[in-house]
C-alpha cells in the first residue's frame, strides 16, 4: 500500500459513510500511514446519528443535535489518536443522501489532497446500503476529479489513485475477497485506543474488531508474513497494481 511521496510516506484519504466506520475498519492503515511518514485524511459523510447511535438515543433528553455532537467528538478524538485529519459533511444517514453538493465536496477533497490511496467501503453490503452507496460515490468522485475540464483551475486533476475496500462487518454476504493483508501489529495499541473513543455509541464493537485483527494476523502469517505479525487488516483492491516484475 505504501507509495513514496515527498515526505517519505503515502497520502491516504479514507471516506467513511458514518462517523465510526473508519476506526473499526481502517484504523490500523491510518496509523501505519502516519507511522511511515505519510498523511491521512478522514472524510465522514455522516455522523451515523440515526442508525448507528442507539446507545446515545437511550440517554435522557437525547436529541438529534446532542447525538450528532457526541458522534462528532468521538470521531474527532479517534482521528487525533490515529494521527489523522478529519472532516465531516453531515449528509445524513439511514438513508445517506448523496446530493450534487456532496459529490462536489468529495471531488474537491480528492483534488486538494491528491491521495495515493483511497480507502472506503466495499461495493456490496446488503445489510447497510449507506456503505454500498459510499463506494459508488467514491468511484464517481475519483472519475470526476481526474477530469481536466473542470471549472476548478486552482487544483490539478487527480492521478490514478488506488481504491481499496476495507472489510465489511459480514464479509461473506458482501462478496468481499481480500487480496491485501496489512500488518498493523506495530500500531495496534493506537488503533485499540481509537476504538475505545467510540465507547459512547458503539462500544460493543471493540472486542469484535480486536478479535478480527487477530484472526487476520493469523491469516497474514499463513500467507507468507513473518511470525512477528500478530494483527492485520484486510483490504480488497478495485484496480490492478502495476509493477516491473512478476513477483
């Protein structure tokens, strides 16, 4: 996943449908990117305020505004823990609404950051169509951001950024077939701390993603990684990789 840039590491953008998705599914990649001298920018399309904040809605006096504020704080703290910048679009959830303004905002981010790698949801998720819609939005925004004829003359067209889908919650139902296992052992404690930032709304998921990282670490070793690898994250490429050799 690493791509050499001026500061020695990759520029990564993570497009997250809801405020916590990036933590569970790509927190290790974000932390690794920063550890490698790169930069990471997280874009949350929504706060997950309606469909993924049940615990917050049980609190006395909860309102849409208080739930959004809590999710904003959780996600901001998690991003800071991982070393990432974070932005929010507040596009709503359940259902997520992709307007022209939302598309334009994602295009502008891609043109401004010029990511080497974009991380987002898988193309299919029958349990959460917000996730599948986010994948489609990312591909559409990538396509538009590559256009030389846009009215925006202050930024350069986007290059051939790779798009990697991070692991959905139930991969077997989402046609998710990982072809990249990322070693996150050196940064796993940071990812765990970031996941703990989400305790208010979705703390029940922390143990699940600790276990998942361990299982993917075992699989990474079985696929040729050194035995020092303990935790890993799974990704699925959208586009072919390019190299000068077959190995």
